[in-house]
């Protein structure tokens, strides 16, 4: 089978032929229909993320069909995606349901071969801990591939009190998922995005106010829209660290800032700690997903109510690894995926 392999951080991805994985007892084999390209995959290829285990097949935003199962909990022919986080199930964090913080954490497409391939093996350890999400047959691969990022958004929103106004910085794939989930809560959504085609998409799927930060001061606009008070919450769904100082300038006193985006490992940001203290801002980050988030995303995907297909703007073969990654980095589209 064809695969896309990270041979070393900072090196170009390569297409390699590998044997179709053989299963041990309890394992599951998924035939991949689509696998989305995540910002974390880009970080791994660029060398910004140093905790991967190359050589490894990247990819964790998987949509496929179970083609072989040696696990009684899953059947051949089921449409399935994956919660890529493997955990021990017995440590302090796992018992609290915080599987992403397990000290024995191991990831599909991170430490073991992932979904940039024709087939991906899901080990017993993951299958036995509800790490495979099964959806109805009518769900399209173009919808199913968003299950993992959607789960991450569910986790972030559980931690973020929204109030009456929320600012989303960035209308990339994650920002567009946030818009759709928040829209149902009756909260006014203010989006800041410098690219025209992404602003258009944000408007199409429900943003209330859309700002081009290259044209106006987002802080001034947000203050004007909120009668000078500031927004209740900001979600930084971008990998541009320059937006972070502005985040606190547009927040109301006691407001919430969720730093969701993935920044390069050497990013340094200067914050006015005294101002932060007296403003009462709550600052935190949301990272990855827990099993409960996967369950919520599985239920949501199964309803087929979100506008997901429109977010996927580029499909590439496994013979085009760097073309696909360059497409994502160029931001010409919105979301890209490998279609084996």
C-alpha cells in the first residue's frame, strides 16, 4: 500500500510502499477514504514539533471503513473514524476522564503509523478504550474526516464560558467549526480573518460580524460592537502569535481567552502581567480531545446538520505529499485531505 512518511523533522515527506498491516488479536483495520491534514502535521514536517517518532506515517483525521476486525466490539463494513489518543486507562488522568494528559499517551499518526495511507491499523489498546468512532452509513467521508477536530472544538467550548459575545480569531477549518457550534447557543459571533475567501465562508456558515484585521483595528471594532466594554470571550483559532496581545485588549474585565492555535515551539509573547492581574482575565489553552469529546462529535457528525463538505477545498493523492502540504501552508484554500 502507499503511505506518506515523515522520515525526520524538517525533511520533505516521502511516499513509500509498505505492506498492509497485519492484525493481532483485538486490532482493527480501516480502509482509508480520506484523511485530513492538520496544523500539527504541518508542525511535525517543519520540525516545529519535536515529540513525534519518525519514521512514521502521519495523519489522524481519518474517515474510512472497517475492512477487517479482530475485535468483537467492531464489525467489518462499519464506517469509522478514530480518536487518535491512546492511553493507559488506569492512571490518575485516565480515571478522571482526562485521557489526553495520560503520561503513557501514544498517538496514531504521531508515534505509530496513521491515516496518510491506504489502510491504518488501530491497535487493541485503542479499540478497547472506545477509540474508534462508528457512524451511520449515510455519513460521507467528507463529513466523517472532521470528527477529530470537531471533538477538539467540543472540548474547548466546554472549558470556555461564552457570554453574549465571542471573538474568533481565524476562519480556517477550526474557526469555521467553532462558528457552527457556537451559532446554536445564541451568542453573537465576531470573526477576524485577513483572507477574503475565508471571510466569505465565515459569513456563509453563520458569523454575525466579520472583520478584516488588515484593514481596520480589530480591538477598536470589537469595543465599538460591545459598547466599549469588550467581548466576553476570545478563541484564538490561529497559529499567528501576533494576535495574542490584542486578545487581551479586546476582552472585557473578567473575560475568557482560549489560546487554541498551535504556535511554533520557540514562540515568545510579552504580556503585561500587571494589566492581566487587574483585568481579571482568565487565560487558558485547549489542546487535543478526551473520549467524551469524541462521543459528542460522533453524535454530531451522525446528525449530518453541520456544513462540513464546503470546508474541504483540496484533495490530494498519496503521491503528492508536499503538494498537499504546500497547499495548506499557502492558505489558498481552507482544508485539505489525502484521498488514497
